């Protein structure tokens, strides 16, 4: 795991470009909530934020879903503090059963789609009736990926390294109320 100091993280933030401010992100999340409500309000879904990135997004999105649902979470990563991924590493699988459930995965970003694709496969293998995805940001990539688009997307970002609002810069800056790019 590449480690940086808090001072290096601060320097990166100072040099970064702000892509979306808090108000723009909040509006995007509200639009996602409206779409998710229209699609899932009669399905008793199980919502699974994907840690750590899905924590902030889930915390803002879930309270706007005013219908019966259940929440669990999972933690699987390919990055482990790095800026590029490797093999999938499971840290926590859901406790709730996925069998015959409509599952909504909530994550910060759809980048290359490899991690999210593997998590979707896991959910189907665990018996989920349907698996849907909600991401705050979808990165515009000029390449094929296992998941081209999420079912619910808040914003699109350019093919740059982005952080903030759940997305990290070497495990820093997930807490920022904006999305930045280096």
C-alpha cells in the first residue's frame, strides 16, 4: 500500500480541480433517489453500500428513499490504498440473505467496472433475484468494460483521477463535500 502524509494529501487537494461542488452532488443524489424510488418502491429491496466508497453516497441517498427496504453492506476492494487495482479482496460479505431479493449496490464510482462486476456476480451466485447498481460518478472511458453503465448514475466524470465524496486519494479526502480531479 502506498502511503502518503496528510501534508502530501493536502498539497494534492490544493493543486486539484473542483469538478462538482456539494450542491451539484446533492442535486444529483436527489435525482437518483427519485429514479430509485420509482423503480424499487414496491420490491422490498436490500441495499448494499460498498465500503468504503459507498459510505458517503449511501449516507446521503438512503434517507431519501421513503419506502420499505433493508440495509446491509459489503466490503470488497481491488485497490487497497493504491491508484490502480489488482485482484478482488473480500473484507466483509453481507449478513442478510440475498436469496430471492432485489439487491441495490451503492458505490462511489464506476471506473473500469471490474470490482462492481465481480460483486454483481457474487450477488447472483448468492441467489439474488435481481441486482441493480447505483453510483455517484461514472467515469468516461474509451474502452470496453464489464459494466458499461450503472442502473442509476448521479454524475459523469472525465478520465482523470478523482476524489472526494467517498472517493479517496491514497485513503484521504473521502470526506470532501466536492469531487476533485488531479
